[in-house]
C-alpha cells in the first residue's frame, strides 16, 4: 500500500492523510485548493500526495483554513516557503492563526489550552495577518470550481465549512464527527468552544443540498448525507 496515495472522494475532491488530520484537495483544471495543512511535518505528505495525483506543488492556488487549531494549520510555514497561494479563513480565526493573540487564550476550553501550551512556539507568523483574506457566510472562494463558504461557529467561533454545490459535497473540518466511519455526530464536546452553537451549525448544514460530507479526522460519508444530518439533528431535539 502506498501511504501517500490520496483517498479519492470523487473526480474533484481528494483527501491526503497528514500528521494529525486529513487534509482535503479540491481540484479542477490543474488547480488545487488545499483545505487545511496538518501539524508540522505534514508538508512532506502533501507534496507526495499531490505528486501521486500527477499534479505539482505549483498547482496550489488557494488554501482555506477551516479554523485555527494546530492540527489544521501547523505546517503552513513550510508550504508558504514553496508556493504563494491566496489564503482564506474566517476573520475571527486570523489573529489566532497568525499567533498575534496567544492561541492559548482563544478558548476557555481546558483541552484546547493544554494543546496550545505544548504547541504555541511554532504558531507565530504575524505576516499572515495581512496575507489571509477574511471570508464569511456565503462568500465564494475564487477558484475554477464553485466553492461557497459556510460559517459554522461552535467548534471555534470562526470555524468554516466549504460547500461545493456542483458536487453536492460539504467539507466540514471539525464541525461534525463520523466515528468508525459509521456514526455521524456533532463536533467533539472535549475540543469545542460552544456546544449550543455546534448544534445550530449542524442544523444549518442539514439545509444544504448535499450527498457527501468530508471530515478532517474521519472517513467521508459518500451518499445520503442530507438525510443523515437531518436524523442527527432530529434525534437530538427529541432527547432534549
Ligand atoms: Zn479543531
Ligand atoms: Zn482537528
């Protein structure tokens, strides 16, 4: 088995296993939009994965960061040493991604604070403040394939997902879980800031016309996604 071999979701969407998460590639016309980066050391896996697809690093023309957690942004420095893509994130996440506000203060959540005490040293890149373009609900990422931003507050304040309407796919970052590849669930309560918002964001996702969901830490859902989210949200309402 080739560990660098990307996981194909469909013709336009692939994932690569990197350190600490799965990053997602949206591909069209030899252009790559990279969704998240992984912990430091992940760039090597990204490079090999892109090569395995017959593409080149210079084909990366956009990067979207779903939120500021280090397993999603940790190796951005290495990527930016090689390429100069446009970078997008929600405005609430940018100061934490750049390390201007100590990320340990980003959340009252103790699990996140502990994570940051261990990792804050590599997260200071003030230049990113000016390099990242802020996006919010409904914004379109400039790319030769339709990508719409969905604001999904809850896991973090500025968590975003990406909706590909022509692909009936949504990329949700950490805003939903899919344990063992069969159990769709809300974002982890251990690592999320506000579970009430997490559930509201899931409700918002249940309104999208989707067939597939792509996660940062779990295998994708490749069919009937809309019905599955609706069931999750409805069952939760009945319990509470
Ligand atoms: Zn996260
Ligand atoms: Zn994560």
